[in-house]
């Protein structure tokens, strides 16, 4: 029902910036919690940042102060502004949308296809 499409990945040098976008195709409501996850080669997928429907945010310690997550509900789009990029930020970045129905019976958990971010000199 809900489809997520990431864009904005690419190759950047250490210290550079990149902005990722995740656009929903379908029905994304403001109550969804939106998140960015990443998976680096040889490592497990980890949470990078999330933003709730109430606009509360949470960041991984490794990106705190460098990354900013935001959302535009009118456009059904979530963004990840990445500054001061480090080589260890190299990973595939995935967009996620999560919600439940009002009774908490059904979970809605959607994932994008991922976009590659490479930080290298």
C-alpha cells in the first residue's frame, strides 16, 4: 500500500554534505514514525535517525550533531541532511515508515529500496 523511494545518495569526500530524500507513493499519514537506517559492509543494519508524528527526533550517537532528520507531511517526504561526513558513514541508507492501527492489532512497516552513500577521498 505504501511505497518508499529513496534518492540523493552518491559519492562524497570526507567533510562533505549530502541530503537524502524519501518520498512516499501511497498513503503516508502524519502519525507514522519515519526513520533512516543504514547498513555498512560487514555490519548489521542500524538506526541512524527517526522522527515521530509529533516531530520528536532521535539520533544515533555516531551521527549526533552532524545529521538532521526532517519531514514534510504535505509532500509525504522525509529528509536526512548529512554534514561533516566521515568514511565510516559509508553504507546503504534505507527509509522506513512504521505505524499501527488504532487498536494496536496491525503493524505497518514499510521499507525503501535503499540508496548508496560512499564517503571517500
